[in-house]
């Protein structure tokens, strides 16, 4: 049987009375007969007076319990202390000014952290501890704002997450050793990242994706740390490069020679370092490839339509969006890709002026931007350059003496393996391929020497990532740069710029796998809050609640 002291709402409290009233139990208790001065830390038994704190406590047999706690006010007897009187601080029972005992707040926080405001409100009411959802959320947010990392952080993983995909992003930082979220930042920037990292000079390793932004942030904020490029992101970048290469139309002439760049730069056709002939050729082939793929799909749709297939059947068969199908069914020829409505952010609004200036020989994007600004253009330089690109290409082809790319004849069948699938097959090791996939890989290798050599490079790269010998990376980079495959060369150039982090990815065991897991949790929480969550609440629910688990109810 429990004794009276065991039943007390906290250590050293003496119960004076317990009375059953209509709203529940009212328990009167008394705090210990001495207090400790918060200024000089001296114990005092010299009473100045009493006051009563009203606290909500854990329920008894489903009935609410309110605790009337008599707390002493004491005199400080130390003559050197400026404080004359003080009230006893009861950290184990309740926080200053709190309306609930600590064990109730801890329970409330635990439920709010796990379930969110409204569900926690319902649970708490059912448990005999009614509190509004606003109170619950406020208390959780306050807790998260005060929370400080007590243990040193040695290995940290950084990645971004989206508020709205493609529009706004935030940053998440995870302690990879303890498998815990360290912080959630509202934005994705090198400054915010470096500021956070600078607050933790003990960090030894920073694991991150391939975005240069976090690399910059880590270089500024944690120069002492070793950076590790995430292996999954490395392979993902490689896959994307291959997909792009596979989307290109086949070459109809000899590849452009890099030395062509000099006269073209002088003629003002190329005005940026990366407007190299090779890059220009890549863009041309990519655009021609996309157009050819669209034409193939269009022809396939027309064949199906002529065969009397229904709209739904065509959508199923081609995998095209139903809107596209509905539009294409009414057309005889494939339209050009839709251009944007001319707003002041769109250079197309100023087409007449730009065409005149272009004909007069003004081809520098930056100069044209300066001229457009007073005329009301509010878009970016990038947007303007994108608009000028087709003109630049035409001029480039004319000066280089090359024919304009001929439209590829429409094929009657869609390509056997679309680029996205070919890229996925290209990076998959043979052991993981199904029989059907293996046949496709062999077919692709036989059909294209480019695919075969890309697959060779990918498998070697996978081997290097798995092995512990970073020395092999240099030879791989040389081979990739020496290949005549544009996307592989671009990939290798970027890899070389980030060589130290890539080498660390080979030798270190750390990767961003668990960060991706935490991002999944974040997305679940964000969606469960129906888009009403702000960064403060989202952060509060992502951080762990370890202090609560230490407390016994
Ligand atoms: Zn004192």
C-alpha cells in the first residue's frame, strides 16, 4: 500500500488536506521549511511570509487534481547579499510562474511533440488534464527556443528540404553520430549555414550533398572540419548527366573543335567563358533531341488515333499527360513549345527593340540589360540570356560555317528505351539487373558506343566509391575528361573542383542517408499540420525531447 509521502506531488512536499469537490480533487500541500537564496546560494530558515501557488497536477482515477501549494517567502541573512527576501524556487515541482506541475508540463510536451496541437488537446482532455491547443503549442515552442545542445557535436550532416518544391527551401542539420536532428533553419544559404557551424567549433566532419552552397557554408563556418560529399548524391548527379547525354539528338557532323572559340569570342558571339563551342553544341543537340522525342510521341499518338483508340487508351499507351493528349488530338502538326506571356519580367515584351539592337551588333547580354532597364524590364540577366540564346546559336552556326540542325524525321514508334530509363539502367550494377533489364543494357551497349563507354566509367566509379582507395580517383577523372562524351566531361570537371570532399567520401564511413530519413519525417510533420506550421513549430517538433525521458511521472 502506498504511503502518504509516496503520493505527494513532489519531493519534500507535505500534504495537508485532500478534498473531493465537484470539479475534481483539491489537494493542499506545504513546501519544505527552508529556502535557498538565488543570489548568494545561502540556505535560510528565517520565514518572512507565505503565499499560495495554484497548480494543475496529474489526475486521480480520471478526476482532475488542483494543487494549492503553500510556498514560503524567506529572508536572506547574509549581510553581503543585496537580496532581502526571496521565494523558494521549486525546480523539481514547477517552473517559475507556471500554472502546472512539472510532470504535467512534461507529459503535455511529450504528447504535443508526438501528435501536434489539436490531437494533444483531445488526449489531454481525455486524461483529465484539459489544456487548449494554443497553450500546448506555445509551451512546446518555448521549450525548443530555450533548448541548448549540451553534448559536443563531432559529425554533422546537412541537406535542404522544401517548403514548396522548386520555390522555397530550408536547411536541416543532423548529428550523424547520435542520430538526432540538431537544428532546422528557415532558409537555404551559405551564410546561415556558416553562422550555425561557427557556433560549434568542435565539429570534425561535415557531410553534405553536391550543392556548392553548403560547401561554401562549411568552408566559412567550420574551416577545421573535413567535408564529405554524399555518395548517393554523387551517383545521382552522374545519373542525371547520363540522362542528359542520352536525351541529345545524334551528331550530324564532326564535333566542334574547342579552338573555334577564340575567333567567336572575339566576334562577340560567345560572351561567357562557358559559352564554349562544346557547350553550344551540347545545347543544340539537346534541343534537337527534345524536339525529336516530342515528334516521335506525336507521331505515335497520331498512329493510335488513326487506329481508332479512345483518348483514355492513348493516355494509357503513351504515358502522356491527358491535357497534352487532348490538345494534340486536335492538331495536325506538332506545335513549337509554348512561349510565355509577355510580362515586364519577360524579355519577349521587348523583342522588337532587342532585334533592332542585335542587328546593329549589340550582342552582349549585360549591355542590353542596362538598356532595357529604363524601358521597364524587371526580369533577370539569366532570363535575358536565355531569350538571346537562339539568336546566339544561329549567329554561331553562321560564323562557324555549319548547317543549321535539320529537324529529325519523325519516327513512327517511340524510342525503345527513354533517356530516363536508359540512365537508370546505365548506373545499375549487373548483379541488380533483372533478366529483362540485362537484355536492354546489352541492346543499348550494342547500339551505342557512347552508352557502352559511359557504363564502363560508371561501374569503375561505383567500384572506387565502394573501395577504400582514393588514389584510383585521379585516373578515373583523367579517363572521364579524355572521353569524347560531353556530359561525362562536365561531371568530371565538377568532381575535380570538389576533389577533397569526394576523396573523403571514399575513405570516410559517413553519408547523408539518415538526413534523408529525417527529411521524410519533416515532410510528414509538415503535411500533417496542413500547411499551417511555421518554422518555429516545425523546428520544435523535429528536435528531440530528451529531458522528458529522464523525468519519472
Ligand atoms: Zn542572498
